[in-house]
């Protein structure tokens, strides 16, 4: 059979000094054109990795997370256990990742969403983590009592009766 492709060694192509100079000039021109196009603006990133590493997020998101954490702790009562506090902390981290990824998706045009589908997978993972943590804390979603026309009419009639008594 022959040698495997991995063992084939191709000879290195040597460029003349003039060709190297042309390549360097073209690369410098491309870089200058790119820098002029972006006007020195930094690339838009989602910031998730730096948030997970250091906990730093934009102040808008940090404020939302602080309010969310305070709300969860108040929902749990006066003295949540250590395990509950750990679940609240991980829930806030998962929500922070969700908020950062969401703001990142909203920055670009909708045509870019297909290229950024990995962000949707990340969103789904962290939203599921949030949901499971809230279930573990006992803060599941509860159905509200629906108002029907009959119940509203009965309430109105009851209030009128109380007013006449």
C-alpha cells in the first residue's frame, strides 16, 4: 500500500527577499485598512469567560444579579442553609451568563445568528441550570388562579351585598 499521508514531508518553499518584502507590505496594508475600518473599536465579545473567571460584568447586569440574589434569599426566608446559599450563588452565576450571552446576541444583526448558534446552546445549558437550581430550592413556577367571568361577577355581587349590609 504506500506510506501514510502523515509521514509525507513536503519541501518548504523558500521566498526570495523581494517576495518577502512584498508579502510584508501587503500584510501591513491589510492591517492598516482593517484598523481604519473598525476605527479602533474593540471587537464585540460576549464577556462570559471573563465573568466566569473573575465575576466582573457590566454594571447593568451586576445590578440585576444583585437584585435577583436578594429576591431569592428573601423568598427562602430568614436563615437559608449553606446548601441553599450555594444554590442561590450558582443560580446567579448561571443567570449572569444568560444575561451576557443575551446582550451579545442583541448587539449584532439577525443575519449573524446562524454563525452564533453556539451561543444558543450555551444559553440553553445555563437556563436549564437555573431552572433546576430553582426547583431544588423549592421555588418552582406555580400556576395562578385564573379569573373567569363567573368568578368576577360573583365577587362583584358579593361586594355589593357587603355594601348594603
